[in-house]
C-alpha cells in the first residue's frame, strides 16, 4: 500500500494518512522536496518503525537498521534524507512492527 503524500499549501491542506503495511516503499525523490514521514499510532501498544539503511560496504553488505519506537497514542515525525535512499532502486524502505487501522502514516512535503 502506498503512503499518501500531503503537500503543504498557503491555504492549508487536508491530512489523509494511510493505513500502513509491514513494509512500505517511499519514492526517494521526495527527499529533495523536504519530505518527512509522520507515523501515527492510535493502537494499544508501541510500534517500531525501521527505516532501512541502504548503505553499502566494500563487500556489498547493507548497513545496520535501527528501529525507532512510536509510543502508544502518539505521533512521530521522521526526517527523510539522501542517506536513506537505496541507490539501486531510488527508494526508501520503511518497516513497521505492527499494522492495522490504528497505525497510519503520511509523507509531508
């Protein structure tokens, strides 16, 4: 499932977060637009968000991924950077430890 993109305007833009699946792909071109990932957790448990580290070592190994917790009944904003973009695909991969109607996300530019 694709995460909706919210583009800010002078007159305001209506927010429409998407329900997430366990692995989401974000177009790396959104980084140049100042893209940020907003994760909303209205579930009864914390949710871990893992942005894949696409860094490549000299031996071709991928980097180390670090999960970030989004506490129960909160939202967390993640800055998207060029370092998160996989040069092989041009995308950013984001994993979620849980899914469901109460866990949503949106990209804000």
